[in-house]
C-alpha cells in the first residue's frame, strides 16, 4: 500500500494511486451529520418508497466515519489497483445486458439481468437519482468518488446475492446487511426506522426486527462486494458467488413473507396497504 500523506489542514490522507489519482481531494468538503434533515427525508421516503432520491439525501445527512479508512485500505492495495484498472466505472458494465447475457446460464449476470428487467431498473437510473442530491456540488475526480460510486452501483446486485427482494423489508434487510459489512449510520437509520414503520402499519406476528438483526449479523465479516472485481462475480454461478461471499439463506425474512401471505397481505405492497387501512 502507498504510504499515506496527511493534509495538515484536515488530517485526511492525500495519498494517491499509482496513476496519480488522489485518494481524497483536499478541496472536497467534509460532510457533517444532520439527523433532523435525515429524519425529514425519511418521512418523504415512507410517503413514497420508490422515491430513491430521498435515500441519497439521508446518506448525505448521515455520513459514515468509517468510509475513508475502508476506501483507503482497498483503493491503495494491490487488489484495489487491479480492480480499478478493470472497472473504472460499473454502470456501463451493469447496464450492458447484451454482454452480460453471454455469460453462462445460472450465473450471477443472468440473475441480475432477470431482476433488473423485471423491476424496470437500470444502474444509470440509480445514478440519476443520486445526482439529484449532489448536482449543485463540485465534483472531485478522486478515489473517494470511485469507491463511493461502487457502493452505490452494487446495491441492486446485493439484492441478487443476499436473496432479499425489493419489498419494503427486503430493502431494509439489504441496508442492515450492508451495515454489518461497512457500518455507517444511514444504513441502520433507514433500516430500523423502516422496520418500525412496518410493525406500526402491518400488525402481524412477522419477526420483522429479528429479520433485520439476522441480516445485520450475516453481513459482519463477510467480504465486501465493492472490494471484489464485480465482472468476475457476475461470471460465477449464483450459488458459488454466495458461498465465496459467505452469504447464507435469509430465513427470518422468508418467515416474514410467509406470515404476511398467510394473513392475505402482499409483502411487496405492505406500506401502501397499511396506509390505506390507517
């Protein structure tokens, strides 16, 4: 790893990759935690769970103190250098379904394409939502941007690998799993407040909080998808990829779905149903 150089004004590393890309541009402003702003955007998200822009506002308001260290450990490592050369950006790779479909049947790539096409999603669409939050800010061509983009762009791929769907609980469980891997207050803020909202509006004995806790524990110590060559993961059989990443069956999450279905509730429309009944 390149020895870090600290900016005396900020205390942040200003080390660079071998090609000269700064780890952390000294001009980049340091984000501050704003919990009230985060809560306001959470209420907006609960009003419309498809309004993904609100998620990025919450992450903006609750920055992770662990992010820079995790990014530095990977981005300046031998593996990080290799991955960045292979994958300077993930969106063109993830949205090229024609090329992904050429990978073997049963691969992560095929499962990902099936998921994204069924849901009407694209990696570029997620970028567009994030840009609504940060469009007014200066952009920095540093490793923070590269690594942060990887975390954003692999979110939907995590749904495939973890087995959590795009229902309200599934989204919360992906964030809880991500918190187990990366930490970060925004992940748990959205996950647990969202789970409490589910329990408030959908009154069954579904083990919602236990499903969330299970997801968080499952994420701990597991290899980060962002720290792997995503193109190599996409080519793997889905079962093999889950095994290599240490991901196991989401038992509690499936139990919640069973309870809701037995009660005649649609797990993918719970909040809308609950709001209508309130």
